[in-house]
C-alpha cells in the first residue's frame, strides 16, 4: 500500500483536505484522532500526564483540559518535549496498527508534526497543505479565539513554511476558495492511484 503523509502548519486546512480524500474512499489515519483516543477519559495515558505535569490538568470526571495543557507546553519548550516523548510513540503505534488493516491502493496519514517529530519514514510521499502565514494566523484566530502571540508561539514550535515546502513531494495551495480544493484533491487522487499501481507491479 502506498503511504501518503499529509502535513501542514496550524490552520492550513489539513482536516478539510483529508475529508476530501476520505470522500473519495481513501483510508485516512489521523494522528490527532489517535491522540484524542489515547487521552480520552479512562485511558492510562492520563495518569502518565498527571505524573509528569502534576494535578489540575485532569478533572474529577477524568477529562483532560487540552487547552490548559496546550498553553502550558507551548510556553515551555522543555515541557513540550516531555509531552511529545510521552505521546508520539503511542500515537505512532496506534497509526501503524490502523495502517496494517487499512484497505485500498493507498492510505493518507494525517500527521501535523510529521517533520518536527522525524516520522517521515512512515510515508512514501509527503503532501503539504500550504498557505501564507498571515492567513494561517487569521484562520486560527477565527477558529479558536487565540490571540496572535499565542498563535505565533505555536507557529514558532513548528518547522518553517519554507522547510515544509522544501520537503514536500506534493503541495496543495489552500490560500483561496474552498471550492478549489476539489479539483486539486481529485488530481492528486488519480496521481496516487497511478503510483500505487506502479508500486504494486514492481
């Protein structure tokens, strides 16, 4: 199975693009969805988070305060690295399990921190969803209500737009109207089907 890793900066529209591929019948395996499942109430990972970061991030009902955790780790690079070391091996294992049972010529792995966490070996190709930084900040602010300094702190923790584009095999420009995504995704879908057929025949 051909493995395509979809990545992009915060607010770039990764989920929207992934949904377009899913609508075409492509298996989509999402790192964020895996992270949410692993940190749902009752999951053992919550105890590890409390042990590392102290009480107060998990309420009496066993629900993780994701906003508080995000604010804390993006304000402290050392704590962010501790959280990543805790989460990412488990997320990777969960995605690898899902990939092993996926059906189809190719699968889409949605990994926002693909380059930052050195997980490029999970994929045969890297697809980057791209847009200018100013538009990222605008969209994230509208979506989340975060102030610009908070958004910039998140951007600073990610690889630069230039580096992301330099590592890309394919790019979707998501700076314009959402209607433009349909043809762009369809074109890449056909391309990936061709590549998957060649890989299978090799």
